[in-house]
C-alpha cells in the first residue's frame, strides 16, 4: 500500500527528511552525473530528487500513483506532475530515457504491471533507477519514516524482481547509513556518519539503489500496448512536462 501524499510531504519537510533527501540525491547524481538532453520521469514520490535535473534534462516530470495521491510540483512555475494509475502510464512506447522510482516498488499492489509499463515507455538504451528500503537496514524497521512502510528488499530479491520483469540489474549501491532518528548530533553530522557507514557497514545502508537496463527482447506473452484513453492524454502530458531551461526560476 502506498504512503499517503500528505505523510510523504510532511516527512520531506522535516529536518530528518532534508538529510535523507540530500544523501540519496548525492547517490543518484553519482550514478547519473549527466543527463543533458534526456527525458526523465519520476514514478512514485520522486519530487524531492528531481529538482537538480530541471536545468539539465530536456524534459522532467513526475508520475504520482492514484493510490498515493498527488501534489503540484514545483511551486515556482508550471506544474510537472501527473496523477495516473501506476499500471496504465499515459505515455508512448519508447519515449523516456531515464526513470527514477522512489516510494514505488515497495508499495505498489500491481508491481508486475507497473514494471511492464516502465519497460514499455523506456527507450531501447533507457535506464531505470530503483530505490527501495534495504531489508537489512535500520530505516526499514522504523515506521516514522516512509522507508519503514511497504515491502523491504534484499539485493537478491530486488535483482530477481527486475530480472523477472525484463530488466537487467547493474551495480548495487546503498545510502542512508545515518540512523533514522531526529537526534541533533545526527542532523549535524549526517555526511560524516554517512561516509563512515559506507566504509565500514556497507551492507547496512537504509536503502538499496540499483540501476537496471532494459532488455532488448521480451517474452512473447508480454505485448506492450497503449489504450485509446491513454493516447488521448499524450498531448497534455507533453505540454505539461516540456519546458525551456530559461523558464527555470533558481
């Protein structure tokens, strides 16, 4: 079951949420150092992690699952969020270069269909970046954060899920080695604690960060298609998610 949009927003507005956002952003940027000219879609609740790409990618937008709810984003110019069923994405085949999934895989009640849809809309050389709670980490055990809800994964479990849905998992990364508590020492020393944890307690990171590539072949039983209803909103999606770099308000 998805986290409620209000709870997600409240968490990322908190001091602990700010720490989590910065540490995970750093890991995302290390994996995707440059997506200039590409199209980037976030699926789940990804808006805390998309803003650094606004001045770089040709197109950036967030798809928020209907079961979660949606909120306008960003606040300072035209809305770039879409409310959609996570198994019925209103996008054309092979139209997206990069997909970022956060608060999505561990929460979806139709995971297989969602991953099939992601496979359909990714280009042949597209990349999928999945961030999920680590089963061995402390964050998956604390329910006061969004990472303490849904299904946590081990590396082997997540790799198997991706492989069974036509993706090839790449190198495994981890983030959130800081404890999920609002203690002042943690909030002040987040980066130092993160670096120490990554060096000495690598398997205990709070989240797994795995990039996967799209297989160029698919089982014959899976035939990607797009319904008439989804085609009717394609032009709207394009207008919402396309912007000029000069429109960005720093």
